[in-house]
């Protein structure tokens, strides 16, 4: 799954990314989940921190 998502800015000057519903559902994410992000090359790896089973990214 590869997506290009736009970084948006709210009225307070805080930045955020809005994920498509299909991504959220496929990964089992929900509002309030805590995500960690790490830079890898030209991309970003996201991991759900409050998931006891963890998540292993698939290398392409």
C-alpha cells in the first residue's frame, strides 16, 4: 500500500495528516490510537504504539 498524503494545518498552526478510511480500517486503527513514526529513506514507517501485538512493516 503506497499513498501520498497531504500535510494540513489547523487554525492553531498545528500540523496533521488525515488518513483515508481504507487505510485506517485495514490497519485496525481507531481514533485515539497512539502512532510512532520513523523516517526511512524517502518514506515514513508508522507503528501503533498502544497495540500489544505490534506491527511489522512489509519491505517492497
